[in-house]
């Protein structure tokens, strides 16, 4: 298996948002708008591409740290 992780030190993702984070048009920050370039499609596309390769994508988040992990078969 191959694992790719992306980590940041931002404010974290609200637990109430995590359940829908990988759905189309989901937005984690209500203050962002289409003017700012966010459509809410990015993570849904990531999930679909990873699933097409029989992999998984997960997120762990707490204030000050968020980690996205993509696991793909080797």
C-alpha cells in the first residue's frame, strides 16, 4: 500500500462538517463563497478518483492540525 498525507496547522475542521466533507458542494467554512473560488467539489473529486483506484481517503482534525490521508494499493 502507498500512503500520501497532507497536513496543515490551520484552525481545524468542525466535527459537524466532517460527515459531509467529501460530498459534492460541501464547504467547511461558511464564510467562503464562489467569489473566493470555492465550489465545494475538490474533496468529492479526490474521493471519486481515489475510489476508482480502489483506495481510501480519510481526514483527522483538531484545532491547529488537520491531516488528510490517501491510501492506495501498491
